[in-house]
C-alpha cells in the first residue's frame, strides 16, 4: 500500500534543500529490465576494465537484493559540487572538479543526517539505508527513475537546469512512498559534443569503455605507467565541460555548490600538488576522494602529464 502523503514529500524536500541538496526525487526501488541488460552486456564485453569489483554482487546491483531488507522506495538526492573559482585556476595540469574539496562520501552522509533523523523518528518501524557511491547499485539509473534527470550520451546524469556537476546520494527504505516524479525526457538530441571531444575515444552514444577513459586511467589503473592523460592528473571532466547543458543552462542558473566543504581547497589555489612529499600528500587528502589513489599513482600521473621522470612504481 502506497503511503499517500504529499505533505511528507514536501517536508522531505524542504529538509533536503535546507542541507544543500538542490535535487530531490522518489522512485520505486526497481531497476528496469532494459537497464539490467545493458549492465550485463557492459560487463560481458569487458568494458569495466580492471575494476574487478564491478561484476561482484550482481544481485544487489540488478535486483537490489542484499540491503538487509527488501526496499520499496528509493529517495534520490542531488548536490551540486561545482565551485565557480575553478575556471580561474591557472594550473599546469587538470583535476576533476568533484575531487577539489572534501570527500563527498562523508560530507553527503552528514548533509542527509537531518532527513534520516526525520524519517526514523516518524517511522520507527521502517528501515532506511543511505548510499553515497558506496553500495554496488546503479545510482544514476535509480536517480533517473526518481526524476533527477536523464542519462546522457556521455553516460552522466543530466538535469535540465543544473547540468551534470552534482553528486548523487540514495536512501533505500521499505516505506512505500508516493512516487510523484516523472522521468525526464532525454534532451541530448543529435548533439555529439561529448563523444567528439573525448580525446581517447572512450565514448559511444550512451556507452563508455572504461579502459579508454582518462578518469579510469588516473584512478583505477594501477599500471606502472599510463599514457594519453591529456593533462589530467585525477579524473576527467571533458565530456561534461563540453556539454551544452553545462555550458549554457547550468552556468545561467548559477552552477555552484551550496556546500562549503565542496569549495576548492587552498592547496590547488597555490599549486602545491607537484611539490608535496608523501607524508604531506596523505595529510592533505585524508579527507578527500583523492585518497583513493596512492602517492606514487599521483606522481606517476603528474609525470605523464608534465614529462618529468616518474618515481619508482612500487606500491602503485
């Protein structure tokens, strides 16, 4: 039985907004069959590269089984992370916008705490579980189903007003919520900007080959050497930066985060990355998504970008 309560959804939306989430939606906790098939084909073709963790827990990824309870609904939250100061940086390398502030995993958990407290207080017999890029579930697909945007040709979730520079957090629950959102229309049209701009040819319409992706090369690839980074040391934003929905619509909207923790840290403003020692690197990025890579990986990537002689590749 669906919980018919427009007031509840309004309360949840207001709480989310007050904590820095610009986007909010609710959907049935279900992965459409066509999306399941696409995920399976992607893995079968080996497009996940060396990300051996991806094919695991497929029951959870496809059927949402294994959360500790059977979810009825999923609440999708979106928080912009772009800091307008990024465009004014004059760095000799490129660094993904999402990784220039604090670790989004911990920040979004804190920002969603009030919403979870509200739910648990009002529905003490129901179960709730939050994921922030931490559960093996198709976040973009579920967020799309909740009305947060469409999945574009660059495989990113795009919102008509806010573009694609936003984080997603999902809250699964066995509470049968009313699904008020409608799925956004795909507005990519005939545009091929993202596909044509990818310097490594990683993109086809609505498909990505992770093995060719610059972001994959800088983060997931633990090889002794990497090439074709095209100036990027951590991640890559090319297919998002070129997207008209970021170039025009989102910029007009303001295109900036409301969460202080996502602002660019001084380390980048002063261009200290290339001179960091290992101890400094670990201390500087212990609260950052950059902690996913080792110091030697960072130096390897910098060497590939700047042409400097790479250090010992041990323990990449």
